[in-house]
C-alpha cells in the first residue's frame, strides 16, 4: 500500500465534521400518518446546568486510547434562539505513560476555557460567540507556554505536542475548527425540533466542512426505531462517498508534500487501485420527548483503507450521557 495515501486518509478522516451543529443542517420532516410518531421539541431547561459525560475511544493497530470529560451545559434565551455555555468540570484518559500523561494534563489545563455557542430556535449551532477573541486567547496561551522553560526531559515532547495543536487549528477553516471544538456538544443538538415516524426513514445528503478546506458530502439516513414512555429511540447512519474521500485525500497530500505532477498522477492511480476506501458512522440516540434533550448517545465510526497487501483501519467510539 502507498503509505502516504494511508497516512493522509486516516489523518483527514479524523477531522471530518458532524452533519449538524456547526454545519447548520436542517433535516426535512416526513409527512406524518396515523402511526407511531415522535414530535421532538427543542425546549432546554433555562438557567440550570445539564451535566453530561463524554467519552471517546480510538482503536488502531491493536491499541485503544480513551479520553473522557464531564461538562455542564447551561442554556439561556437570546432573541428567538439560545446561548449555550459549555464548561468542563473534570476530565481524564486511560493514558499510563507518566511523560505522556504529564503532557496531556498540561494541555488540558491550558485549553480548558468555557465557550459560548449561539443556537437558533431548533438548536442548530449558528456561531461561536466572540470567536476571534476565543481562538486568539487559546493560541496566545499556547505560545506563551512554548516560551517557558520546562524540565529538560519534558521540553521537546511538550513543544512538539503544542506545535502540532497550534498548526492543526490555525490551518483549519472556521467551520471545521468549530466542528472539532463542539464534537462533544453536537449529539445533544442533533434532533431538536424534529418530527419523524417509525418505519419512515429520512434520507438526505448534506455538506459538512473539511478540516483541510472545502466541504464533504455525507449521505445520511435517520430512522425512528421506537417510542417508549417519554423517550424517542433513533438511529443515524452516515457515509462519505468514495469519490469525496479520494478528492480530499488528493488535495491533502498535494498540499502537504508539494508533489510534482508525475507523482500526483501516481498517487491518483494508487487511490483508484484500493480495494476498500470508506468512512462510515452508525449512531444511536435516546431523546426526551418532554424537552428534546439528549438522554444517551453512542456512535461507532469506522475508517478503513485497504489494498491487496495491507489494511489500515481505525474505529472510534463516542458516547454522551446525561448525568442529572
């Protein structure tokens, strides 16, 4: 396998955005009939924080890296929509290496700033409040930390980690940057102000921002599985067409390595020869019919690129659960 293709695909796929929230996607409601239906409002409790636990586990090359956080989400009214303030209360991971753990903890402490999102009446994210000020503060704090004198054994690794974070975020579009920032928030807002019916899946195609420029088309299928008590149980399946992935990988590699035309053609031939080249996500949601707030979410994202000799595969599991 072309190692550059595999690296590029896994790198860019880690930063593919959600289909709602930052992308401000409106899913069309189906025509309702006399059947089991769910009319999900968006009526969050005001001035009282909702506490959620977020967990993310990435399995690759036989190893699993897991991180978690507990955050308070506080809604207040603003015009026809809402302001949502997100404050992290605690966080951790399954990291055991002392040096890596020290770096991780320091980065978490540096970057743990509350942020405020502006939402429309249905809960779709419109923007990050005072976006320029927020990101300039983040970058200033990280650069100040780079200039400090640390223990000699820690400095090189810590500086590399900070430089990677700064470089990644500075190169992103505003939309992609917002999508990554709100990764642990988006499941809460996915189905606000939605009506759907058991046995009547919703199929649509949406454009989401790419971390490396442009947009990606996602094919989405939403299905109401059942209504039980005051909860709706839904599934969401998302796939990115192979043609979209090939185009994004080509742009990423060419921009990263400044490949001459002959090498670009060679890489395109390598992409065409791949047997498997996919990005799929399957998610389950439990949503309150009283106020539209998420009760429980879990998703499994599979990213894979395969040829005759080798397969590169990463599985990411995400979950968000209401604690109070």
